[in-house]
């Protein structure tokens, strides 16, 4: 598309498939789904809810790999094209100089965000309950772990890709110690990635597909219209939780202010690989690659807590859809 509204680098080599003929949806699935099967590496029971970024002309990422003991682990991976992946069979061994934080209990649902000169990884980290772990890497080989961002209980920690008013910024979803039946999105900021404060409520649950809880998904995308946030929403059905995805536009300077937010979902579990698996009825977005020149968007999401999938959109169309179908 011409006249892209994305603020960011050109990434012409991201995965891409044109919208299928006759498709009326603003987001469409890859015909190659699931792109990462549950058993890609010998140790894995499932590979899902994972994060991908451009790296050295190709792609790298961190992946949730629940092993055959059903322990939740985080592994690193590389890909030439963003679709075919080589994932390390052994989990990441974080380097941590903080004795109280260093013991690894569990880790899941990572995100990766490039800020200034390094790649930051956030994940749900076990520390007397779930909280937000934080680490950085320059090469996806050595990962230096920092202080946990928050007290338990918290999930879905997602960094913004640049400082806002001189501060690091993060979205999160305060939770409980189990399969949380509630959850709103909050904004926090930090001068040093250690001390977090200035907490602000961003948005909460509403009816329908996002009536039980919501949480931030991929790293927000800067546009001339605001921060484009793809997020998940959960409906409690007679058969359990149903995870879908929506989109919102946040103010560029005060991201806790919601400018627009989709009333309809943009992606919901309808394909077999989203409806059938270890946790049925889940489409859970965790990463997105965007080419600023064309507005092409490749969205990575977990299917049924079992496999990793890929969907596509144009940022310009998604922003227009969000504004035209907004509840805010």
C-alpha cells in the first residue's frame, strides 16, 4: 500500500502472503499455518505464544516451549525467512548477577523489543508467583537477566520500542496466581528498567469477546495516528476461556489514553489448529513484524496453546478499521 502511516524502519523481507480473493477480513491467516509445529524440537510438547524480531538481515526470537515434563521454558531460535525456524533444543540459561532473582522456576509467553542498542526480553517469570521477568541480549546467545519489573502477580509485560518522555514504558496485566478470571491493561514507566512507577490504567474489559480479561500482545507499533496495540481478549464460554485478538490506538505521548478500540475482534479461534490442542479456542498474539514502507504486517500468534501461527494485515487498513469500528 502507498502512503504508509508507520513510523519505523523498512523491512521488505518480512513474511508475507497477499489477502486471499474474496476475503473481507482485515486480518487473514497464512496458508502455511501452523508455521511451527508442537514437536519441532525433540524436547517440546508444544511451541506457542512466542516472539520474533528482525536480526542481522534475517530473524531471531524467543519461544515458549513447554517440555515433555510440561515445564514452561523459553528457548532461542533463528530463521532466514521468518517462517522456517531452527529452535535450540535446550532452554535459555539466563546470566543473572542477582542471587534472589537468579533461580529459574518457570517462564512463558515472552516478548522481544529492540530499544536503542539491544534486544529486551520480557516474559512471565516465576518468582513466588507469576511476575514480569526482564533480560537483554545483543546476539541471542547470551541473555543478561535484570530485576523483575513488578511484584507478583502480573503477566503480559510488553515494552514500548522507544522511551516516552525520556522514560522506558511498559504495558502489563496485574493478575492472580492461577488462571486469572479478570484483568485490565495498565501502563508503567521507569527511568532505568529497575524502578517502575507512574502506573496508569489503560483499558478494561467490556462485553462479548473481551468480557473476562484483556492483555497486551505484540510490541506497540508507532504510527502517525497513535500507538497501534494488538491485544488479546477473553470470553468465558460454557466450555471455558476463548482467546481472541483486537486492536487499539493509544496516544503517542500519554499511552494510557485510548483513542480508539475495536468493538469486533480482528482474529478469533476458528481454524482447526486454533480450536483443537492443549488449550482449545485460543488465538494469542505475541509478536508482529512491520515494513514501514508498505505497511505490511506479519502477526505471530499461538494456536490452542500448542503451535505457532502467522497472520497478515496492512497497518493502514487495520488503523482505519479500528477507528471505524471503535467503542472509544
